[in-house]
């Protein structure tokens, strides 16, 4: 399988996340700020290496909590 982020809401948050194409592990590449955006949604695609290639999609929602309040 090969994993990829195909879209994000908000659009600018796509640069804040990275997905390992082989394992599907999602990691942060920057800091998240509750004051700016408290909910991120990523659309993930998993695609196999068959012929013809098949794919599946899922949505990952990440809620940022403000632990200081």
C-alpha cells in the first residue's frame, strides 16, 4: 500500500502534517495553535500496487485542546 494526504481543512494545515507513504503514520511538521485553528481534517488515500490499482479513502479529524485554559 501507499498512503497520501489528498486534502485538508483548512487548506493551509496540509503543510503541518506529513504521512509516511509506506506505514500511513501521520506526524506533525510544525506547531498547532488552538487560538488559530482548533479542528483539522485530513483526507487520506491508501492505494495498492495491483493492476488495476485500487484505492480507499478515510477522514482523520484532529481536535486541538487548549490545555492552558
